[in-house]
C-alpha cells in the first residue's frame, strides 16, 4: 500500500451513485414538481433521487458484490449535480437531509459497505453565504478576501455580477462559470472553514473523500494539511483525487492514496471497443477526444505495462479504476451500444490491480452520451430488464464474486502472457495464488499456448453473459471463443 493507504481499499469494489438519479424514497417528501423519472435527463432537471432511496436498494448492491459506494456531492446546492454547494455542513433536504445520511451510514456499515463522499473545495456555488454577502456588499464585505475579486470591486468602483454572462463578473470563477466562484484557500479563515468541513463528516462516520479538481487549488500546502487532519480522525479514511492523467507525485504519500484511473479505463475501452468506438459520442468529451483510440491486443498490453511503470504495486493496488463516470459518455455508448463489448471491458476492469468502480447502471448496460445523457435515471424497483441488461449484470456479478473469492484477482500483480490482434492473455499472482484472464475482442476464435506450469493447476470461473473458452486436456493450449473471456484461478 502507498504510505498509509487503508488496507480495505485493496478488497473494495466501488459503486458510484449520482444521488438525484439512483432511487427515490416515499419517505423523503418533495417540495414540488419533478422531471419525470423515465424522461431523458436534462441539464437542470431534478428527478428526486435521495439517500433513503439508496438505503432501500442497498441489498441489491450487496448482492452484486459492492462493498464501497462513492457518492457524487450531497451537500445543499441549487443543482442536480451539487458541485455548487451553498452549505457544506448540511445534506440537501431534497436528498433527505442529515438524518438520511446518518441512516445510510448505519445501514451501509451494517452490511460491510463503506461510504466515500465527494468534496468540492476549489469553488462553491454563488448561493454560499459568504459569497452572497459579497454579492450584496461588494468590496465592503468582510468576506471579500475569501474570493479572488477584481481590483475595481475591492476599491469600490466596480461590482460583482454573478448572473450576467456578458458583463465582467468581478471575480474569478472555475472555468469561467459565474455560478462557481473560486475560493481563496490560502486565506486562513477559508482554509479553517474547509478543514472543519472535512473533519466534521469524517467524525460523523464517512469512510473517505473523493476530491474534485484538486489540481486547481494553487496552494501546495492545502492537500497535505487536509490529509493530516482527516487521518488524525480516521486513519483508515480513503483519500482520492480527481486527476485524469498519470500522477505519481500526487500519490507519493503526502496528499492522496489514489487518483481516478481514467488512463486505464480509456485503454480498456479502446481495446474492447476497437472498430465500434462512436466518435460522434466522444467528440463532446475533450479528455476522451484527446486520449481514446482503438487499441489492438499489443497496444492494450503496452498501455498496461506503461501504467505499471508509473505506479509501484502498492499504489496500483488502491487506484480507483473506472470505465465510466458522471463526466464521461456511458461505456456501452462509447463502444457503439454493443453490450457484448461492455461485458468484455467489465471483465478486464474487474480483473486488474486496483479498486474497480462501477458507475451506477453500467452493470445494466445503461446508455447515455456526455452530460446530461450519462446521468439518466436508474431503473425503478420492479422494472423489467432487457436481455442485454440482465446478461451484463450477471457477468459483472460473477466477476465481482470471483474477485472477492480469489486473492490473485484483487491482490496480485499483473503480467502479460501473450497478445494478438484482437486478444490478450494476462496473469496475476499473489503469493501462491495465481490467475489467468484472457479476453478475445474479435470475431475469430483464438488458440494460445500457455506456460506449462500454469494451466493444469487452475480452474475456470463461470462468467455468464459472454462466450467463453477452454483449456486443452493436456493443459498447454487455451482456446478462446469469438467475443469470449475466460478466467482461470488457483489458490
């Protein structure tokens, strides 16, 4: 593990929940009309998902094999995504308020499920009370130094314009968005407030923080202090940074335990989706447009080996591995809507070092383009699942359970046994436990010669939802069906 990374993360399978879209409970009254649950999501619409709805569906996630949940922001805010908080110390009433989080924590922990919250400390919403004070009082506000105000505002010759996109705003905002004023975290009062927020929710029982846009905080002392103060309360808290590129310096022990491993996810999608990647879909996502490209088996293996050289094994073991999130088009949509490819991608995601994270609904092959399409509503209780959804869930469930059951699938280092145009064979080893995972993302069957000391001792994992393969009776040859995957394990 990387300097102080909590041991539980090595065994974790995360499930990412966008709270407004996962599940709504009748126990949380809503103040007025909502966007229909089954309608296409919109940028500003609220569907009314809440934390008690998540509580009521926890057993479904446990059945899937999930033992950790990452929640997108839950603090009071005037948007469905809540990345524009106006009260860091209160859970949004639309989500059920503080009592709903307390119930979620109790119910989750009783089931062995950890809860990680999303922390947005680079910027706030324009409804946050100190910014509202500046909005009303301008440069005369005692909170003026909590933000990056323009000189004319500070000197009383200009004013803050938070709702006029065409006029000078009078303050710095994240990516120029007037609704997201940037915080001056080097200010002692701002810093004290944010550290108190981090400590407050850790004391109340959350299991870690996912930190939004941490690179945009310019004070180099902020995150080391954040880590020290959080860990002083809970030494087992997971501290995860939203960084899209390889970032070894950020996980060297003084800031984060892990970063969101988008490079691995992009490599998996590039391999499983080669020949079907929907360029029109990824065109709207700048990170995907720059990085996502078709990969053959050799290219995928090279990408794995490249990432393996970036992080030492103890860091790789706690990386946050994802193939989709609220910031990207849905994985199945990226790969041309092909659920078979999604299942192959999921096999790889769940068989590689690190903590896999399933974006809610990806286990059901939910489609969706970039925001808002990737933030659609999860099927309600009792909804009939189509064949692709049921098959994908069965595949994901089986791989998660195999991962929990066999140490080599979650703890071992990874090596490349062999590669071809549309296939790859990987090995993992943890002590005496060994595993082979092979994926054929092509239309032709494949035969691969295996090292003589591996196959005879390993037994297959049943992976429903995908074509499979077999090892020859003498143990030397692996036969992979078209669009097939096989996992062989031995403990």
